[in-house]
C-alpha cells in the first residue's frame, strides 16, 4: 500500500510542478514591463499613412479583404480596367464612383464613407472608389 501511495504522490507533485512551470512561462510571455528603451526619438519624421488609409489618414477597407475582392473594389476608380466599368443606368463607366452610388453614405467632411455592401466595422470606402455593383443614386 505504501508503494501505491508514493506513486500517487509522485504523479500529483509532478503534475503540479509541470503546471506551475507552464503558468510561470506564460506569465513571462505576457509581461507588460518589457524594456521600452527602443522608442523612436521625437525628432524622427512621422510616417506617411499606409496605402490602405484615406488621404485624411482614416482607415479604408483593405483591397485584399474578402468583401472588397468579391466586389472588385478599388480605392481609385480611375485605375480600374475600362472593360469592367460598363455603362449603367445611362452613366458612363468613367463617371461612376462611390460618391454617386446608391450604396454609398458619406461621412461628413471626409473623403470617404460607408458602403452598405461592405459592412466592415471601422472601415470605409473612398469617395473616388468603385466596384462592380455600382448603382446610380436615385
């Protein structure tokens, strides 16, 4: 009986030791007191907005997002292949943009807005953007 008890104790202590080491290792990974000495100096130039931001710096939907890809959305409609931009509702393809689309809702004073067909929280489409579902504003 002593043999069985000592095996149980060994398993119990082994499990506690492994669990404790795992927990200790995880807390080390998420330590919020990391060395913060490598911060950029105040005199360094500010980076330009990324390509997937509006000219005002606000976020636009990424072109590789599934919704944007499915609609063949482009931030700048003038860069879209003319074969895709066919005349719709009497409006030439060159004159179509998100700004004059029925699904576009502008954000006041901004060069972007929300698209009802790309409902991604916090992301917008450019006013000069375009996609294959363009429909003339009523």
